[in-house]
């Protein structure tokens, strides 16, 4: 949904997804280290899976973006409210 607010290219989306995953895993490690308790385990697989999830989500967004815009152009859909907002962001 973030892509509707600000146009992003694939490179920045993927970089932010990796950084966000690393921040979450680092915070889990720091919480466990500060509390001296094995609260959560730090796993690089989580970062990789977050990255792949964002990549697939972005690909699905790109796949359905143009058919939705074409459908909204060809149909006489009243573009107000949510439809107007979405239409402007997809263009």
C-alpha cells in the first residue's frame, strides 16, 4: 500500500525491505542480549523471507497495475473517493 502514497522504483523498495528486516532482527538480538534471556532467536532466513515477500508483492502489484488502469479507463466508473485516489496513484 505504501506504493500508492509515493512512487517507488524496485531498487529502493528492495533496499528498504532488507534494511527493515535487519532492523527487526537486530532489535531482537539486542533485547535478548540486554535482558540476558533467549527471548527470540536471530535468524538470517527471516530477513531473506521478508525480502522475497516484498519482491513477490511488488511483482504482483506491477502485474495488476496496468490491467486495472485500462479497466478504469474503458469503463464508465465514476472516479471519486477511493477510486479517484487509486486511479491517480496508478497513473
